[in-house]
């Protein structure tokens, strides 16, 4: 345990007890990979060399080198996981370990965290990583003018300061047992500080396993191996390239013809065809992800909870799982906490398809009939248009007319997602409930697309974050999940795996599923067999 993590110490409980709890948490969140033919794609041990090309479904012309703006698989894997590192890293089993940090230690009830930096870590220009670089990489996402998606998870940080040549000290407004997890957020990538202060993200350099050679927003990124990487023996590839291929048919063709050796988000309808290809394996990875239809709880008609409940009962998720996901997913129950996450519950009552209950709630809201627009884009989640169309047919029986608007993939996350009142969203999930709730459901959070505001929920979020009694913490997170189920604006359509296609020449060990592409670290962890 000491090699993994010198932090997570006592917070009114013994160090041994707390570490045991942290280990259990990591175990519950653990994920693994399964192949259509297990062991073939990664039978050989790691070998060095080769040019690995990834085919990505998500990317936008508004993509930027600024880590505050990284929204998609493309930027997460190409920039966050290839060009850069963080202070901490999420391992494939869901646990957190130091990365550019050598160790971390909490004190004062986890309101103070001391991070010691790893010796010998350098940027791609040869400059040593200093505490100032860390401080500016964090402060870049803080302050009232920040528009970073990481602003919300850093709102608990009262101060971050350099202390000498190898130490960074975080002081928090309240205790946070999960704080090292938060620092693994891909937005918090470490980049050089400017001499005058601020983050020099335009320098196009990080500390990561690969050096950026070319970047075209929403199109491609090419990188070459960093010969001075701080992780001995890594990476294995000589070069990597990330190509945005939004159309799933084109992406599949690129994999089949070996233009790319990996594609994300296989169209479930093509799995059997791909399984028959002797050169391709199907990578199925347990995950914390879910697909959803989000309602803005602050605007009509969705500001009425009975309208929200009517829609939750007017969707037949089992039919959608069968016809859209072909049985590969699990029907949702309006709780964004996946069952693989720590402290997960299954809130009751189940929001099953019930036309009479939908009509009852619609009547309570003062409607005999209701008409709403649902915005969806093919890459908001794979099958979103089809799921929305089925939802339209199902809800019509309750007197609810859903107009499904097919939005463009390009610009969806900038122009539609947080701006329209009823939208399709694919969520990666997060390793802990605190991170998930803080980023997506806390009042005022930048990525709170349901615009959820709930005083009791916000109070519980702060208290559970610092709670060290695991039974009390479980009760608090249980209540929060029930609140979202009963009153939230999220319609969880389905919980699902990551289902990707990969050339059998590609080798890998257990693959992480907290975030896409081995928690964003595929380029560092995978290799090409001869």
C-alpha cells in the first residue's frame, strides 16, 4: 500500500482503519477488460516500437490546447493522457496513486494536503517540474473568471502554495477524504508556468509519455515518444496518432482496413460482423458510464417535479436496452451512480414504464397534454437518436409529445448541451460519488446540465466529503442518490460498458473503465505486438 499511496491518512480515525477503507473503495470501483476471445490481443508481453493509430468518435473544431476546455475522448487521450501528466493517476483497478507527485499526506482532518514532487520529472523542453508549475496548473482552473470544468471540483481549495523546491501544499475549506482522486481530473494536466505567473499552455509541451508534433482541432493529433519520460520503460510505441472519425461506419471501416488499430464506441449492430474478422478483437470494459436525457430543472415545464416524474415513467428503458443497445446495457433508474461505484444504491421505487403513473403526474402538474423538444446528436451518446425516437413513441401514450431534434455532432457540447432545456448526454462517470456529484449536480457547477438546485443535497455533499465514519458516509450518499432519483432532472436511460474494437496486434493488460481509453492512458500502457 505504501508504494501506491503515502496519503489517505487518519482523519479522526486510525491510519490503518482509513487505509483499509480506501482500499475497499478502490476495489469496489475496480474495472477490467474482456475480449471476445480472451487473451489473444494481449497474449505477448510488452514490446517496444511501432506507430499506433487511434480512431476517435468525438472531437470538435473548437478543441484547444488549453486544458480548461478539454471535453472529449480526443482531447482526454491525445493531450491529457499522452502529452501530459497530473499530480495523481487513476489506475485500471480504480485506485489512485501518485504520478508527478512522489507522495501525498493529509492532516488537520484532511483540510491540509502536502504533496511531495517526484524527483527527475521534466517537461519536453528539458526543464525540471517545479512547485510553481504545479501551482499555476491548478490556479489556471480557479477564480471567479475561470470557465474551466474543473473549477467546481477545485472550489473546495482555499489555497495552493509552493513550499520549497519539492513541495506543494493545498489547504481546503473543509475536509476531503477523496482529494487525491480529484487531482487526477484530466483538466488538471501539469504544464509549465509563465515567468510572470499564469499557465503557458500555448507552449505545446507537458511531461507526458509523448511529445506533441502536430495538432489540428477536431481532426487529429500526432505525437512521438518522450525519451526522458519519468516512468521507466514507458511508453512502448514510437509514435501515436489520434484521428477524429465521427461517423461510426467510417470509423469501423478504418479499423477493418488497418487505417487505425483502435476504434472507440462500436456500433452494437456490427459486433457479430467484427467478431468474425480474424484480425480484430472486441474490447468490452466494465465502466461507471451511463447515457441520459437531461432536463433543465429551472425552466418550464421541467421546473415542475411532476413533469419530470411523468417523463421518467413515460420511458420504456427495457425496450430501449433491447432495441438500441441489443441487450448489452442495463436499464437505468435515474441514479447516476453506477453499481460498480462505492456507496451505490438502487433507489426505490423503480422508475419502470408506467403510463398510468405518467398520466397521474402530468395531471398533478396541471397538464392534460404536454409538448417538449428533445435535442440529441449521434455522438452525444451512440444510439441517442434511436433512443429518443423510441422515447417519443412510448411517451405519446401518456399524452406527451416529444419532438426529437437531430443536432449536429460538431459543436454539440459547446452550442447545445448546456444551453437547451432537454438534451441527450453520455456520461463517463467518475471514480467516487463526491467527484460525480461535485462536477454534475452541485448547484452552480459548470457542467450541471440539469441545473439542479437542492439545499439538502448541497449540504450533504460537503458533509459526506469530510466524513470518515464509513457507515455515516454511506447513509449520506444514499440520501443524495435518493434525492436525485426522486427530484433530479436526469433520466438515466442505461448503464453501459465501453465497447471498442482493437487490432489483435495491440497488446494491453487490464484496461481501466473510469474514463475512456484506459482512463485516458492507452498510449502509455498499451503496445504493438510484432
